[in-house]
């Protein structure tokens, strides 16, 4: 086979693969669309999340694709779900709330620490321009990367590693979200958010507090406590520095 024919063949295979993914994606929402809309109306809009872009993202992102097949019947329930390796996917309301607290704009760039299943990253990708997400557990990170790619989230960039130091070469960020709880906030994350940008994260060990931190022009932060929460602890360097 000539080089030109090989190129044409690869293009045809690529088109067929894309069509297959698109067909799969269009079939699945028919099965889960009603449950997803009920989730948005009852669990999210029915509480205190009103931002249109966040509600639209929660209406579109197929949460069932980010959980193991065994728990997919409960994908749109108001509860966390196991995703393996001792980790969970947060309940939909918490994902929507944390996204809303970032107050993102369409052109913004976001850093996420703790990719997990990739669901939170997908929701962020539907609201912001670029999402950079770091997962310390390689199997979870690779699975999330695959799922996000299959669903066409090409504005999400996944890195396997310790999120303590953030992603300095892509800083500064308009917003940073942390989906695991450090006992103390990593200084690199404080350094990598823009002035006026927000960091949303749980802080604490047994008793955790969801906080919103807004960076001021002098480099200090205005901090607001939102609600008590329960997240898995932040591991790696954050855990070593806390002495846990």
C-alpha cells in the first residue's frame, strides 16, 4: 500500500471511530436524560445553585460515564459513589456548588487537584476555556483521561502526579479547585491563582470546611467558609507536610 493510500485509510478509520463515539454518545443520553434533568431540578436548582452556565453543564455532562457499570443505575442519585482505589465521585450537588463558587467565565483557565473519575473536570470544561487536572493515582488518572477523550473533552489536560506543587508552567490560573482535603493549603496553589481569582477547596482532617479564597491585589486572601463537608484527605506532599 502506498503512503497516500495509507493516509487515506487512516483518515477513514478515524472518521468511522468518531462516528462510533458520536452514535454511542447520542444513544446514551436517551436512557439517562430524564434522570439527569431530575437531578438538576431537584438536587441543584432546587437548592442554592442558580448560575445558568453551571446548570447547563450539569444538564449535559453524562455522569453515568464516569462511574463503574455496577453503580450506573445510581449515577444521578444525590450521593457520592465509589470509583475504585478507595476513592469516590462527589455527589452532584457538591460538584455544582464548587463549580459555581469559582465564578468562572467562558475564557477562563482552571486548575483541578484530584481528577478522580474526571467528572468534575468535564463540568469545568463545559464552563471554562481550559482545564488542567492532576491525579496522584495513576489508574484513576489514566481512566479519566480515556473517558474524557472518548467524550470529546479536548480542552481538559490530565497529568498523573502529586498536585501539591500545582502546574506552574501553565500558571497563573483564573480559578483552582481541590477535590481532596489538605490540613494546610499548599503554598504553590496560593501562588498560582491570579489576582481576583478564587480557590475552592475543603480544608481539615476529621472536621472539614469548604472554603472560597479570593486573591487580593496585595497577594493576601479573603476567605469565606461555605459549609461542612467530607472529602478524602489530600495525599502525597500535603500529607507528609502535615505529619499524617
